[in-house]
C-alpha cells in the first residue's frame, strides 16, 4: 500500500506540469561604462571585457586583468557564480603574503553587505591562506572592549571584516549615532595605518545591498579614509543605476582613478540547474498546503539536500515548525533556521530554511533541491513594499536569490502566476501564444506590458528628474537666498538617482520588476539567468465537479488501483481523510448545480455539499461491501454501477463518533491532546441519551416516551452550559465538522434537536397532557450507539489500522440496528420525573406546560 504515498501523501496526480523550452536569447545585465563617470581618470581607453572559461569561471582571468599594486578603484561587473568571490579571496591571499614577505605593507578591509556574511568570508579566507586567526570581525566591538588592551590586538589582524553600515557610521533605525567603541576603533585603525605606512585595500562585496547607507550625513565617515586607502575593489553581479553613485564616492578615495572590468553573462552547461516555476495563487501562503508539501516531498529521495529561501521570516518560521520542516528533519537529520532571530548561520552540510542566504552563500552540493518562495500576489497591489520582504529590491534580489546553487540542482520557485506578459514590439503572435500555455490569456493587449532595455533606465530617470525639477526651478534658485541656518541644496541628479532611482524604476515598469512575477516569467522564458534554465511550469490543476456526479468524478481522480479498502490496513482513517481533503483543496475546485451554466468556486468549510461528499467517498472506499443492494444500496459497486452522491446526516455522524469514542480501548498515552479532549467530549455527550429520557420526557404506562417539540424545549442551565462546552470542544477538535452546519449548536433548541435525532427514532404526534392536546415527539426506538453503523473513524487514530479494519460480514436480512422500546428496561427512569429535580425555585425552572 505504499503506492498511496504517490496519491495522497505526495499527490502528484493533481499537479499539472508543462515541460517548456525557453528561447536562447543573450543574457541582459546592467553595464558600467566610462561615460557614467565624467571627469574621472581611467587606466585604459575602454573598459576591459573578459569571458568565462569552459567551466563558466573568471577567477583566473581576473588575476591577469587586476593589477593589485595599482592605486585605483577597480570595478568588477561579473555574473553570479562566475567566481568573482574566489578571485577576491585570492587577492586577499596575495596581499597577506606580500605583507608577510616584507615586500610591501597592506591592510585589507572587506566591507560586507551583511554582518551575517562575515563568518562566510572568514572561513573562506582561512581556508585559502591556510592560516587561522587572520581576520578581525567588527562584531567583537562591544561594551566590554578595553581600548588600550584590545585595540592593538584587533588592529594586528591583517584582514578586517566590517559591514558597510558600520564603516559608514550608520547607526540603523533604533540608535541616533554609532557607538563610540566602533567610531573610536575605526579612527584608531586609520591613525595606525597612516603611522605605519600601511596601504589600506577596501574590498566591497555586493555593493547594491547597502545603498541606503550612502547618505549626505554619513559621507564624511567615508572620506575619513581618504589618504590611507590605496586601492578599492568593488565586485557585484547586480549593479543598478543607483549603485553607480557610490562608485563615484569610493573612487574619491583613490584620486578618482577607475578601472572597469566586465564579464559577459553566459550559461555554463557544466553546472546549469533546472528551473521550475510553481504557480501558487492563494491569498495567503499556507505552510501546510498539500501542493507545497508535494513539491518538497517528491525531491527527498534524490536530493542531496533541501534549502528553502523565503521572502518573509514568518513564512520561514511556519515552514520550519510545520510538516515540511519535520519532513526534512526525518530525511536529513537536521534543519537550520536562518532568519537572523537566533544568529544561526547557513549550514552547508544539511538543510536550511530562512531569509538570510539570498546573497553571499554558495550551495556547493550537487543535485540539491532549492526552493524560493516569492511574495504573494497581494504584495504588488500598492506602493507599500513591506510585503515583498527580502525581495524589496526586485530584480537584483531575484537574480541573487536564484543563484545560490553553484552545482547542477533543481530550483523550484513558488510564485503567483503572471498577470501580464512583458512583450517587445517585435514579438510575434506565436511568441505570445507559446507563453500563454493555453490558459494564461496573454493574447489580449490589456494583459501585456511593454519591454524596455536596461540601457533605457538612465533616460527614464533623467526625464523624471527633469520634469519634477522644471516645475520648481524658480523656487530652487530662491533657496540660495535663504538665511544660513535654513539654507539647503536641492538634490542633484546623482543624489536623486542614489536615493530614489532604483525605486522609481521598479515601481513604474514591469520590465524593471514592478511585478516581480511578471519579470520572472519573462526572464525565465528568455533564458536570462546564468545558473539555471527554465525546464517546466507546474501549477495546481483545476478540478470540476457536477451535481449528482461528485462520487463518479472522485472515482476518476482517485482510481481504485491505488486507493481501495486495503489502503486502510496501512493508514489511519483520519490521516487518509486529512490528506485527501488537503489534496483536493490544494487544487482549484469548481462545482456546478444542475441547470446552471457557470461553475462556482468550491471554498473549504463553506461548500458543505462537497465536504460531505469527501467523507462519503472515503467511507465507500473503506467499506465497499456496504454499497451493494444487499445492504439497501440503490447501486452495486461490484458491478461498476454509477455511485450516488449520498451524504451522512449530522446525527448519524455524531452517533458513530460517540461509538468510536466509547469503543476506544488503547491506552490514553497513545492519544494526542486533541484526540483525548474529543473522546472525552463524545463520552460526555452520550450521557445525555439517558438524561433526555429522565429529565425531558413523559413515560407512558406502556413504556412509550414522549419528548417536547424543539421549539418548546428549555434546557436546564447546568445542562446547557455543559452541552455548549462539549460542542465547542467537538467543533474545535473533530476534523469532520467542516462537513456540517454547526451554527445552531450554540443555542439550546439546535442542541436539543440534534440530541433527539441522534439518540432516538421518533415521529411527531399529539398527546393529551393535563387535559390539553399538545404536539410532541413520540420515541419509537432508542438507537444503538456503536462504531459499526458508520465505520469511518475521524475521532482518533488507532494503534494498528490493520487490526481495526471492519470485517466484511456475511449477507444478513437484519433490519436497522437498535433497541425497540419494549427492551429499554436497562435504562433506570423515574416515571414521575419528566422535568428536572430543581435545585431552587428560580426563573430557570422549567414548567411542564412550557415543554409540551
């Protein structure tokens, strides 16, 4: 029965996977050119263009092209995964060895975008150089530091690891200034390097990640290094319009001398990963959604490791603590949560879930499975970017995030489906049809968005800046005449470009990431990612059901060959029910009533007719022998006749659930807390079979009981409180409650009606009471409470499903089970008690004439 895993536990049946073949278009990237830096001095006439080797790496050629002894700012614009970090580590090793050999004196400062990456750099440097304890991490600067004792030791380390925020003196969003310990240490470092004639080498990694720290107020902290910095190296795979401005700032430290090295973006088949786009269009991300669990579980047998990058910390925490986290721990032993909350760092040997490895971390294991959870559709509905999480930078964040696997792997992007198709004017109709996949509907121009190249970005920014400035040019000039205490200078184009340039572009144009999903879809089809190639599009299937045919349609979706009565020997009823229900609702479900043209969306917990059919379907598969004419069924399952969309009544379901609770014989330690509460609730409910006859009925001399009409009943206060508490527990802990309308179980009349139907077979009649003819219910039979009436057990899991399987009995002519009234002598009833023994004469007392 392990085949069931393919159907319910894994459920690939309802995933629609479309294998695709993207276009082989050149990979576009943001170029850095000499004409971006007017008035600066360049080492060469033109920028240096390099090509990756056959394996896709540039580290060797960078060693040839970067003169480490030249005083300048060297910009390395290279693709993700091309080996620029390795080259930088080699540069650091050269500077260290040159200093050690007394050939020159260098102090290397690695300026990282995040402090969490300092450990990554430290480990790589120590491994490359072969010497430990070379690096000082600025995070050691705390209140316990003694300036006289500790500063000299910190300074003695040849490599200093400092974040961009810290070196610029950015205190963050909480403090108002940088701590004195850090500020004084950097001043000490500058002073000692100047005194000892050490040449400072600044190395900036992924500069675009820290642009918000380059502000007019913090620029003086950068300029403190002027005169001591000999060379700066700026390396990034994702330069932007905004990041051009900090390059100018940094170049000021090297006498405005620049060298630009640019690598072509080409895919290397040697390490090319598969890219799978997985469309998820729910309003919220449910970490227990079967579609997500399916995607992960299908990779467990073949993936060397599984890593999940999430746009939000909350989603990461929920995945880590939910079924997917458990799944990974069972398969791989451990999972690290990397969100910054626990200061955990990326574990290269096991699985990781989090938000902190979008950049700076390389997944070196081959055949890994890598999941990227992008923001949901609602994140793009307004100007507020908080719902984008770690993907606030749009395209750059996406390119960096996808590039973490450095060896052949499978990359799955959980993303909403695109709302518009980015198209060039020259794109032909067959291009649009091909990308529509038969269901996305991009043929309508309203669902198309115009493509713009990256080279047009500066033009758009200058046009916008000019339009805004032209409307207030006179007032800008008047600002120069203001008194000195309030005088300010209107932002130049470069300051505007730094502060708002990237944000303007990616909030105005789909081609620049306004809707990240739309850009991702275009980029994947046009083969724009260096490390991966689009392989398939996976989506939740649309399943349609019709009134009167739900059971037949479920039979098609869940064939007997892999889901039949033998399945229940291996799996608990409740487990199978939850898995099958989750599987169904992981798809787009629609239902059409007879006589109607349109289908309506089936909503979980709302479309009760469908919820009831799920329960009925599982019951049919568990006990097919009950669905034969010999058992009163109108069709024969054995003969392959069409099943009827029958449904279990609420009273029958409750009665059988009581039976499953009463018959529980295993030790309570085997129960979950929820199951224990539920069994207790149902056992408590059973007590009212006797209470209703003892306290709310009239017993005739011939042994016949009469109960009041539902509209007349008033439950005694303590009984009402107890029953409402019982039903609250049942509604909370019984997974089958989603199939029933239980709204009326919070008021007395609804509770009484259910108890009456649950415990007794009755018919409406009239009876003379105290000389008055009143309508009432005649109790014709007291129903049996047993689990065989409806063998599906959604109350609790059993110790061994095989031992709990119902036995297919021989054919019997016995009619409906139940005790006739003549046999009810086991119930001890005082004939004179038809209402409660009241504990006090209050307004809560119930009078007979009010009951009947």
